C-alpha cells in the first residue's frame, strides 16, 4: 500500500473518532478531540486526493469510516449485533477494496 492510500486509511480512522465525538462529546476536552480529529481526517483525505482520483478517495474514506463507526458502536457502545448489518458492512468493504485495487495513483499513470 503506497503512502497516499495509507493517508486515506488513517483519515478514515480519524473519521470514526470525530463521528463518535459528535454523538458523545459533552465537555470541553472531548469537543477539542473531536475538532482535532475532523481537522486531521480531512487534511489527510485532501492530501491523498491530490495524487489519487478524488471520487475514489472519497468513496474509500466514507466506506472505511462507516464500517469503523458501526463496528465501534457495536463493540464500545452496546449497539445490538445484527448479522444482516455485519454482512452489509462486509459487502461495503468488498466494494471499497475493489475500488482501491482498480485505481492507479498519478505516479503509476505516468
């Protein structure tokens, strides 16, 4: 995995934090953490989008962030484990992985 795709994965990781923060932040420090997560997440996504196709970057970013958020809610916040939800997340991740595999970055194109 090259550094641009690594930026997308790390950005999606931070997306999980800020999405959870928007729901659960209730004091000054948790809001600061949420804001920092938003900044890091979008900065990394924008930097990756300079070398990779923006549509693919955004789809991978949102797909990984969605899967991470749903799994975090199940693991850490007591959301019910529903097999159909897990199967749909697996389907989403298969699409994200497929997009990543068929997309070349700008250095590979030239």
